C-alpha cells in the first residue's frame, strides 16, 4: 500500500510502499477513506515533538472495515468507522472512572516504538503513529480505536470528528464545562478552535470572542457562533477581551499551542475564570504566570483530546450535525491526493488552511 513516510524531522514526507501485518486478535484492518491534516502532525514534522522514525503520521480519519481478527465482534467488513487516537482498554483505573482518553494500558494504547503492525523494504521496522497512522491507504488498529457510524454519514465530514471536532467541542463540554450565559474567548481559529467556538454556541454561551490573525478564519468563526471577532495582528487580545467583557471572560480556550497565547488565555480571565490549553505547546517550553493572579480563583488546565469518551461523544456530535446545530462543512478548506501532502502541510503552516483532507477514495 502507499503511505506518506516521515524519515526525519524537518524533511518532506515521502510516498512509499509500506506493508501491513494480517489482523491479529482484536485487531481490525481498515481501508482509509479520508485523513485530515492536523497541527499535531506538523509538530512532529517540525521536530517540536519526538517520535521514532521512519513512521507513518496521521491520526484524524474515517475508513471502511476490510477484515477483522479473532475475537472482534464490534464491527464487520463493510462497516463505516471513525478512528481515534484515544484507544482504550475499558478495564484500567482511568477507563473505569470515566476517563478512557487517559487509558493506562500500554498493551492496548501502545507507546511510540512498540507497535509491530507496519513494515517496509523486506520486513524492516516502520513505526505506527498514535496507534493509527492515517496517512496510508490502509490501517491496522485495535478494535477499541474505532467507533462505528451510520453508513449514510459522509465519510469526509466523519473524518473531521475524529480529532479536531471532538477535541474542540469536548474541551468546552467535558473539560471546561461551559455554563449557559457565560462569556468565552477562543484563541486560534483552525479546525480545533472553530470547533470550540461552535461548542460554546451549543453550550449557550452569551458572548463568544474568536481571536486569530486570519480575517477569513474570523469570518468562519462568526458563521459557527462567534458574537465578536478580534484580529490579533492589530490589537492586544488581552486588553481587547477585557474591554469587551468589562473585566475578562469566564472561560478561555487556547487552540494554537504557543507560550504567548497560553499566557494570554490566562490573563484574559475574570475572577473565577478557567483557561483551557488545547494546543500542543512545544516540548520543553514553559508557561510563565504571576502567582498573584491565581488568588482570585483563576484556573489553568489542559485537556487531552477534549476529555472525550469517543464512542459516546462522536455519534452525539454527528447527530448534532444532522440537526444542523454542529457545523462541519465550514471546516473543510481543501481536498488533496496523498501525493500532495507536503503542499497541504505548507498551507497549514502558513495559517491559511482550516482543515484539509487527504481523499483516498478518489485515488
């Protein structure tokens, strides 16, 4: 099968022939339909986070089941699914206390370098990324890395839910627990940030302030529920948010993953407010805050994939999409062939793209 391979940070991905093992017990072979280009992948391409190489990146995808291994009863060949990196065991303390996204079972949620599902050039090791590796024509995954969806759901929209949407909306509902009538600010209007804007609207927030440097993204944010927009290239976002809200917001969400914006998210809170860091701040980078600012019950927290319980959350999100309340069409800014993946990441890095999809169905 063809796959996009990362051999080393700061190098273009190369399209190569990669082999998959046959499905073993509780494993599912998938034919990839669509895979989204996410900033998380870009962090590994740029060397901001480390992963064993060579590897096949990609983690936001939809697919069709081709075959199942021994003991798999959840899906059958022909089923449509969404993948999720929050693979879970269902039996560890985190899973049993309602946090399957934080599953501790490394036999199911394998750490980087442990999977032996991919190979190349006569059996040499090819590393699987986040138990998925979506930038390939096929995937071999644990059955608890997928959720079955109705076959009439468009697979391109479904792929978006696999990471960006469940993370952004989940940060609002699961992590921050935004209350109706509250004020919200979202820094960064890519796929995750726009989903947080949409989630805040669904939660009944009275005022939703979207912040970005791209006017086109701010226009989309308004369509997804933002009541106000701020262009951070010509305004101090902290000062502007505090002026707009008379002292700061109840909830802020950082969806870029930078030191500066993480600190801004905290500083734009009113007393008792909560800032949630969704973006992946580069490894080793420290966030600096004044200790005094915590005295009035301000909180700073992170979230892993929006604190999702994806087999419950994703079908609910798709139901909201059917009702017209969750906006997915607005997030798709382009469709690419696998061979165009480096061009896609260049567009993502420029800040122009929202969510681009690798379309395996057209290839």
